């Protein structure tokens, strides 16, 4: 009958099989990285109240989580240490017997090269003031003094067996100094996943609980202004020039435009971190019956992949990988 449309896009949405056939974006376990917290002195895993289903691990439960992640074919595991004691310069970050370095060694012993073992390279979990670097006498973060600590921390993590370090403190020159320190000690094969465009976001709140943060004040003098997209691209460009192997945008949800622009401009692997606040919002809304939890999780991850990120750090990595394997 004339007048009816010849072109009907709905034909390709008619049933699940057709939708699956023409789907443009897919998730795969190898693209997912599981962030985990390991806390010194725990006898059993400790639940994080603001992140239902996420725990501070013991060293033993961490090994089990890593083994599960490797068995599911995840791309990697990102380790965060929660020490029993802190000081002004974050000494625990470079102590070979510190919790993070021990955790790296534990996980490498458990999974070998079957899973990319990553570690957060920053001082905030280890400082009594909670900032990502060393402070000046008047309380400002001293960029260059902090770089010295980052270089030492990178080497300590490499000596513990890490595959990839993640400089996340947003200090100027952090990638260059870490790369130089690693190369100078013979760790040319240790990769750098740079937290290049890390924004001073309001969505980090639950993470503060996860790492028992001691933060005083805020981090707006070194993390990026949420208003600025082009600045994030300049940061990425600088990190690549300094030797970054992979760059990251953090958070993911509110910065998908930065992810997409980075992918289009630089042609390198771009990671995105689906952070604690993103996780907590979906879990809270689902717990109240306001949204379909499984669909919301899947949709949120698809949006990050659709923006172009080839690596996603997400606290749902194990759950989603299990779901993907069962379908």
C-alpha cells in the first residue's frame, strides 16, 4: 500500500535474536578490570557499607578473588592497599612488607601471568592527611617532592611483581618520573596505566570508606575541574609523551565525552573507571526497587564501551563476567 514506509528500522528490533545479531556494542570479560581493596590485619573480609557486595579483603580472600577473576577471563585486577598505620609521607607505600606490596606478591603467586596484576600508585591510602602527595609546611601538596615518592613506589611495586602500575595522583610529571625509575632499575616490561584525566568528582564518596581515607580538605588543586574537557585531553597527550602505555578517564559516567574524544584523538588503549559512586547509586536505586539492577548494570557498562573505552574498571567485573559466560 502506498504511503507506508519502505524503510522500517524496527525490523531489526523484532526479537532478541535479531537484536543480538545487529548489536553494535558487546561486552567481554577480557575488557573488565576488577578493583579490589586489601586491608592489613583483617582476619575476615570486611563489608563496605556504602558499596553493598564489595569488601575490604584479607590477604587470603584476596588470593581467592584473584583466582576467580583469572578463571573468569577478566582482563586484570587493580589493587588498593589499606594499611594499619599511616604517616605524613606514606611510608607504607614503599615498604616491601607494606600491605600493598605484599598483596601484589600474593596475587602474582596465585595467578602468575594469567591475569594482569595492576596496583594503584598513589600515596593517599598511606598518608595521615589523606592527600595524594607530600605536603609543604603550609599544607599544600608539593608536586616535585611527591614525584620522588612516586618513583620509589613504582620500583617497590615492580620488585613485588606487578605487571602494571597506575599513577593516579595527578601530579605534573608523574608518568615520566615513574617510567624513568622503572627503566633505571631494569623494569622496562612493567607497563604504566596513567590516570590521565582524573576529575575532582563528587562521586568518590564511597571510595573514602573503602580505603579508610584520612583526607583533610579536598583535591581540587591537583585533580581536574569537572568543567574542563579539553584540559583532560591535554593531560592525556602529556602522559603519552612521557611514556604512558594506557590512559584512563576517571570517573566514567559523567565523562563519556572525554572518553570518546580521547579514543578519536589518540588511537591508544583508553580505560575508564566506573567509580564507587556510580556503583553505589545503581545498587541503592535497585535496593529500593526503583530500577532493574541487572539491566542498569549492563546498560551502564555498554555506554562506556560505546563511548570507545577498551578497558573498564568496575566493581561488577566478576559478576558481569559470570553473567556473560552463562549466556
